[in-house]
C-alpha cells in the first residue's frame, strides 16, 4: 500500500499512529487483521445470541432448546435460528404455536411441566 492509503486508513488513530508512516503502517496492518478476524467472530456471536433467545422463549412454555429444535426437525419445519429468535421476541403467539407443534412431534417434550412465573414485589 502506498503512503496516502496508509494514512487514509490510519485516520482517527491516536498519537503518532496517525501521522508517522512506520507506526501507522504497523497499526493499520494490525487493525486490518482484527477486522478480518472479527467479521468471522461476529457471525459466531450472533448465532449464540439467537440460541439464547430461543432457549429463553421455549423455557417460558416448558420446553428446552434442544428438544424444541429436535421437534421442529421431526416436523420438517425449516426455520433458521435468526427467524426463530425474532419470532420468540416479537411474535409470542406464533412462537407458542411452534412450541406446541414441536411438543407434539417429539415425545420428550410431552411430560414437561411449565415452571411457575416469579412475581417481583
């Protein structure tokens, strides 16, 4: 990369990392390495977040995440985790119907009791 490109990428850095070419080149290379790595980690983190949201939504109805997903797989319902997490947050009635379908498809879901809700005073 030429000097102008380095300084353009180093804009906003602190100290001599924004105006000294040797330091700026090192800082820019490291920043590009971090951005490359974190583009992949972001996908990993989002999938984890979706799974946590689905698990929270299913536990309200007395089913855990693994049994819920297994029941959906048995019924050949092919919704990805992103869509399921959005449904659990914004469409509780639609999500409850999916939980009921999953519960009927997988026998492990049938004998689960719904935990009582905690009341805060």
